[in-house]
C-alpha cells in the first residue's frame, strides 16, 4: 500500500464496519424489502440500495420510499425499518473476503484492531456478537458512543484512548468520504476501500485518502512485507 508507513510502524488497525470490514448489505436490503412489502410498495433495486448503505438508515429509507429527507414519513418508516433489521442482523452478513486473513495476520504480529462505525450501539454490538472474528477488537466505537459521529474527531479520539495508541501509529480504513475526513481530523493515516458501498457519482479519488485499495489481500501483503 503506497504512501503509507511500513506495517512495523503501525500498532493498531481501525476499520469502519458496514462496507469496509463486514458486508451487511444483504440483511439491510432484506429488512427494507420486508418493510416495502408491508406498505404495498415495490421492491427496491438491490444494487442501488447497496450503494447507499454506508450513508445510513435515513438515506436507505429515502431511496426505497422515494422521499426527501425532510418528509414527515421518514422518522416513522425508519423506526419500523430498524425494528425489522434488529430481528435479522446476521442472516447473510459476513466478513468481506480476505478480511479474516487480515485479522489473523494482525494477531500473529501482535497488532491491535478496532471498529469505528456510525451504526448505533443497539445494532452494532448484537451484530458483532453474532459474527466470528479470529480475536476480539480492542475498541468498538459506535455512532452514539460519543457526542457526535464521524466525521467528528470524537469517535477517533475515543478509539485511540481505548487502545492507548497515538494517531500516527494507527491506520483507519473506510468506504466513505466521512471516514477519510474523520481520520484527517485527527491526523491519522487513512485508506479508502473501493469494495464498499459507494454511489456511482461519488469519486473515491476525491476523498484525499493516503491510499486507495481494492481488496483486503492488499492489507495482508502490506502486513507481511519485509
């Protein structure tokens, strides 16, 4: 991974959750299809839906129901959607291909890892309990753990405090511009991942990440390079 410190200079790898570490889109889409069916609405296109997952539940509702963000129906629909999703968090969700190997190499090398997500705790923590990881994360910072979510620096600072590692010895991976902005706000090196939930009109090259990668195997190669 070009333009990054050597792996030996990084003590902690930090990941966004949805679209970076874990592929959660299928479960979210299934929950939305259920809600649409309950309201007598046609199914949402799965590929279009996938592209907005990283933008959160409000964006998902607005896309699926063709609503503006300030529409009075959004809050009630969102509550219904999250209730459905909470009941089926991990039927299809899984680590992205190659991510298990990344974490296994981190464990062998004695590196810590963690999650910084804008997903709220009441969804994040149960989901993580239902997934399998080679070893436990050293920090989990959710969208409501601190007073403001990413791109605020607060979640990043919380994670660094949890692991007792300075920003220049952490590396943050994300699939949204807000992830890269959050890392930049605390002077943390950042990596944009192209396999995430990115809309067609969102140019990953504009995010100003230190590096762009296209598969988790690139992280493994960086970790194992001499």
